[in-house]
């Protein structure tokens, strides 16, 4: 009974710590001059696509892809001081056998390497907007507090607002382009909706995105780079219908290629954050 009570106490503390770590209000410091929570800083935000958004690239399935359109509906963005599971500071990846063994015998309530723990919130941008990934889109000004930053959360918004709201509508991602492989050519249009990008918490967000480690001590600019090649890496276009008139063909909801694209969009490695002081 005594051991059981200790377990309950431990899990309660861990749950409480997890809640505190993810509260966006942690960015609101009452100490403008510093202190344990840091000083308030202003963080501009811009969204860009990786070079593949404007130039042909090859994916791991042997397709050469060229995009003619890449629009995204952005929601709230949050920055944290906790390292991601992709951090180079983490131990080497475990083998499948190790993972299965730990799943069977791991009884500790503590997170082991490979778990993403956001830590303290260090900044946020809460205004929904939309961006063209083939250009640079400045979203606006957000808030933060000084200190280290190592990871981030990217979220989607529907219905879209901002410059590209009319075309995005209720979609969170709209992509058009051409994919070729040998003699095969596919002219495609992909439309992803909120239901496609929900995570395990039923939120339209991608958590644990890499943020190039920095010590934010002054106002600055946060750049969110969308890794287009990561999105399309596993996409197979074979099952997508060919265009009969040269116009983009909507990828069917049931197509394997669409499911592979959705998985790519939900990968944390598809989003890279960085900070530059003014």
C-alpha cells in the first residue's frame, strides 16, 4: 500500500509538471527587466519554403517533382526550451529489438531518451495567417521571453485567413505540381484538410519541431522553414490518375500517395525554426 501511494504521488507530480511545461502563459513574464522567467522580447515571424518549393527535386521513390503552387494555412506557433527527440544530443537510435524489449519491461514513470518534453514556453505567435511557400511570407510580431530555445510547435488553422485565404478555404495545405518518373508523368493537386493533420491529442498541430538552438536575449526574427522534400519523400504517384488535358488532377482521398503525403506533413522534421536577433 505504501509503495502504491508513492506511485500515485509520483505520477501526480509528473502530470503537473507536464501541464506547466506546455502552458503558453509561461511566455507572459511580469518582470520586464529579467529574473527567473527572463525579460520580455518581441519576436517577428516569417514562413518560407525550403529550396525544393521553387526547384525540381527527387524523392526516395524515384520521382522528380516540380511544384507550381504551395500554400499553407498557419495557426499558433509556440517555442520551447526543451530539446526535440531529433536533437544531436540524444543517444544513437535504438534498434527495433531494443524498442520492443523496453516496451515489455519498462516500468519507470520517468521519460527515457526519445520522449519529447517541451519544457518551458519561451515564445509564441497566436495570429492565424496563410503563406505561399514559394516566396517569403512575413506573418507579424509575436511575444517571447529571453532564454534558450530548442524546439517548437507548428499548428494549422481552418478556415484560412490572410492573403491566401480565398484559395485555401477550408483546406490547411494546397499543393500543385508535376511528378515524372521515366515515361510516367502526373500533374497533381493535393488538398489537405484539418482532419488529415490532427495529432494524437486531436489537435491540428505538429509538436517537437526542431528549433536551431539559440539563447534569445533580444528582439528578433523567427523563421519557420517548411521542408517540402520531407513532405514528399515517401510519396508514390503511380496510383494517381494521369491528366488528360494538362490541368492538375486532384489526388484521390483513397490514394496511397496521398496517405504518404499526409504522413510527411505530420512529421516534425518537416518544420525547422530559427532565431536571429535584430
